C-alpha cells in the first residue's frame, strides 16, 4: 500500500509549496493565452493552439514533472502539472499552417542527429516557431529571432527559437512543410533560473498523439561546462544531443504508446569540459527533485 501511496503522491498536481505572487500572475497569463485569442489578431500571430487545424489532431499527454497546480484542456491540447509555470503553456496540435508530421517522417528518426539539408530554411522555421507561442500581443520581428539547438533526425528538424523582442524561447518540431509542434520554454517575464556549470536538469517530458504517429519529447537545462548529453528511453537506442544557450532537447517516435515511460526508467548521461562523465535517472534530475 505504501508503494501505491508513493506513486499517487508523485503524481499529485498539488504544489509542495505555495506559489509566489509572480508565479500566480504568470500562471493566469499563460492560461489566458491558452483559452483566449483576440478576434482581430492576424492568423500568423495567434497562439498555435487556436489556429486553424487539419482534422487529424495530436494531443499532448503529459506526465507530472513539476508541482504546479494547473490543468487545462483546449480541444486536443492538455497540460497537467508540468514544470513551473514557464512550462505551463505548451501549445501543440499543429502550427498556424496546420502542418502535421507523417508516420513515415516520424519513423525516420535517428539516435544521432545530423545537420539539416541545405534546402531547409532554418531561420524561417525559427521565426514561425517563435511567432506561434507566447504573448501574441508582442509581435516578434523576424530579424530578432535566432535559431539554435538545430538537429535533423531523419526527415524531422528540431530547433529552439529565441526572440530578442521579449526573451521568449520556444522548442519546435518541423517537417518539410513547416512547424508541426511549438512549445513555449520561457520568456523575459519568467525566465528559467540559472544552473551550475556542470549540472543537467529535466524541465518537461511527455508525449503527443496516439497510434502510429505518436511521439515523446523532453527538454531541460544544462550548465556551461556540459558538452554533450545522451538520454536512454526504454525501447530506443541511446540518443545524443548537444547543448546550446543552456538548453537541451530531444524527441523520439512512440508508435502506439498511450502513456509516457516512468522517469525512473529514463537514464541521462552527460560529459563536462574536464572530461568527467555523469549520469542519473530523469526522476533524479527533475527541476524540482527533492521537493
């Protein structure tokens, strides 16, 4: 019985500490962004969750990584108790252009990333990524957007877009036709806290969709001394990713998977500039581990 209670405790979205006033303000603002769109906003500036979509929907099924009390469901978009507030708004279910990744594109995933093909306009993808999330009242100019953490796994491009306009950072997946998934990481009003030089943490881990085109995704932070990161998820070969701007990100195909794996079953290993090797489970490396 104690084991059952422990599992329930770990998945309870009730926060282990009271939210600060700033966190409450951010939570309210982010939830409003999920549930409301200005009727006169141009299509490209609207939150992705409210843009016109193709009939096929890709729902987000989050496991609990954080301690925020928040549950929001908008159409096929859901978020339940993820990382602290900056992770509360994860806009999914396609982009403003209703792009979806195909089963073949997802299935082309490779554990080692490559550079995108020369035909891929990475900056254009980054602009679309940044403009699809965050406070759409603040228009992001293309010249203010920078792409980093750019990786090609098969036919799918992943990247992080940073906008100097308001400090927003967004993580995106894209196919040949454009952005398919966009998620807000943080912005100037609620930046991720700094981490120590040799530290790696997990901010968010979860999954999109069901059936043959389901995927798993995760991202987190890494200190300035971290040179590479390898993550082993059950059922997949160890996947390696780089670190840029203090952020790492990875995704995996998850055909016919109905839930994310337990964080205790995910191993994260990284190397620092001094040549030292480090490892831990994703559960141990949660942003709020020990709370």
